[in-house]
């Protein structure tokens, strides 16, 4: 029971750490490695604490107790036994240096294999479409072969160390028995005493021999623990936060000369100054890779700016806890995740206490009500893993309905209408403009035709904010915004002509 609770606690610690790290956790460990250490790594660690350590203490006490007992019968035999005992721990220490290096390589290869498998599984359709499945299959085989070789090294190391410990254990027992037999032959021992020594000779070394067996499993757990505690000890953003939920009413955002880099080398954002005032519909536009979505990540405090300040209601965002921030801001993005379960399960993630009327209203506002009504089980329909039984547009509208139910004061739409059908795109944009009547809305989009009614539009290019104004003001500037509109109009005309 105690070990089960320890496993649960450790997994909770890992999960909470990942929440605190946010999307940046992948800079510390890959997703596959996190999954492996959370499942198998924790199990291996439980063996270390649940079996190896108790056996370690027993292995220290048992030989001493037997030495005292046998010394009353034959001090010479007892001394031979006790002298051989330290050889097993010494062999374990010697093997440990080799084992740590091999097992570190083992876990690295294990994580690489798991990561490769997960990546290929997630991209299976793409691999089939581009006829790359054979190439990836070959790469997978190479990873598997590397893992097989390191596994054989681990097994070879374990077998050799067991042979060494067996030699010491059986050799020590044999030497002690020979000494006792010699004393019996010289008349220094009775037959009964000799029998006791012979029977106890194996017991003298069995605890240490068992410790050696557990040692290999324990070393695997210790190697896993190094990675687990490396994750748990990884650096987090330092914050001087306090409870300021009430101060975040009527959310407004301000960027003051903000610069940001993911890797500390290449700047993604350069000296950005922008404002999102209460009740406004603000749009950030630009080509792919211009830094639009990075701004959304900074507002949600997923990363810290390299320089400059980000303020929420004139409070430095570094002094606001993520929990307080998420109570006020929702996100609907192209990557919004739909969980395995029913439509209702996903909706209630926005508001666990939502009433039927509120759910119906959210479905109507997101233009999902007609689709739901056409389903046999309605909101109790299972959507499958990742919402795979829904179309892209339906998933986005479900994400929108969930955000509406959450009823945050500000909603960020990060490319929420990318890669979906025209009907869903129009439905979502109608909902966005309706929500803008009562909420603060930040829209990140590369399609300019949808943001012409925004109160304020910021134009991004190569990480720089190059223009700012409303639609008419930006047209009059005859700069980047107008160039983007002309390009998109040309593409639209080509599409219509096809």
C-alpha cells in the first residue's frame, strides 16, 4: 500500500511539474521520455525502494548475526565466512561504475526508440501519402537494433556480475566448510556442530547473493530516478506572484518593448509594443513565421520575454500566477485538443457547473447546435481519441463552444479558422464578432478579409511590428498590409478561376 501511494505521489509530482513548465517541458525531456519515465521509470524506482533497500539492510545484519552464532561453535570457520562477505559488496561497487554508464545508454536508446515509434504512429497517414513508410520503417529498425545491442550489453553485464557474486558466495561457503571439516577431522568439532556449520554456510551468503540479484533491477531504477529528478529539478520561471484575481477584472494587455527568443540566439520577436484594451477586438496579422502565435504564448505566460515588459491591467505578468491568468483568459487555437469522451465531457471542461440552458446557448453561438441535433445520442455522442470522429470544422466549433462556456473575460483566437471548411470558418467568425460585443477578443490570423472590422490591427513581419491601425488607416499607409491584401486577392481570384 505504501509503495503504491509512493508511485501515485511521484507521478503527481511529475504531472504538476509539467504543468508548471508548460509547453517548454519539451526543452527538458521529449514527450516519449516523459511517458516512459512516468510509467516504467516509476515502477523501477519502486523496486529500488521496495525490495533493494530492505534487502540491503537485511544483508548487513544477517551475516553479523550468523558470525556471532557460528563463532561460538568454530571461530576459524566464522572468520573465513565473515572475511569473504565484504567481497560481494565490493564487487557490487566495482560493477556499479560500469552499470551506470551502460544503463544510462540503455535508457537513452529506450527513449529514442519510444520517441521514434510515437512520431511514426502519429504521422502514419502522412508517411503513407508520401510513400515514406518504408524509409521510416528502416529508421525504426535501426533504432530497434541499437536498443537490442545495448540490451544485450546490459544482460551480459548482469550475467557476468552474477557469476562473480556466485563464485564469491559458493567459494566462501566452501572455504568455511573446508575449515570446519579440517577441525572435525582433528577432533576439534562434534558431528552436530559440523552439520550446523554446513547448513548455515549457504545462509551466510544467500542474503548478499539476493542483494546482488536485486542490484541490477535497482540500478535500472536509480538510472531512471536520475532522469526523473532531473526533470523535477529543472529550472522554472521565477515569479513573485500573489493572489490578485480581483485586480484582473476588465482584462487589458500591454506589451512594452518586448523581445523574445526561444533558444537565446535567434530573436522571434523584436521590440514589440502593442495594446489590447478592454472590450476591443484586436487582430494580429502577418505571414507564417512572423511571430504572431508567439505573442499569444507570451500573453498566456507559457514563456517569459527575453526583455521588455508584458502587463495585464498594469501588473507585470511575471507577478501573476498561471492559475489567475487562466481564470480570465481563454484560448481557441488550431491545436485546441478534443479529449476522448463525449461531446458533453469536452464542453463541461469549460465549466463543470454549466446548466443545460448554458450548454444550449454555447452550442447555438458556436453554430454547432444543428449538428448536435442531427446525432442520435446528441451531446452524449463519443468523439473518439483527439476528436477523430469529428471533422476539422466541427472540432474547432466544439473548442469554441467550450471557450464560450468557460466565460472568460478575454478570448484569444490563434489561427482558429485555419485548415477548416468554409462553412465552419464563416460560422466561427460570426461567433467571434458576436462575442466581441461583451468580451475582449484577440484574433491571430493570416487571412486579412476576416479582420477588416477589427478595432485595431497589428501587422507583423519577420518578428517586427511594422504597422498598426484600423483597416482604413492601414490601407492609406500603402505598406505591408496593403501588399498582403493584394497578394491574397490575387490568390482568391486564381482560386475562383480554377
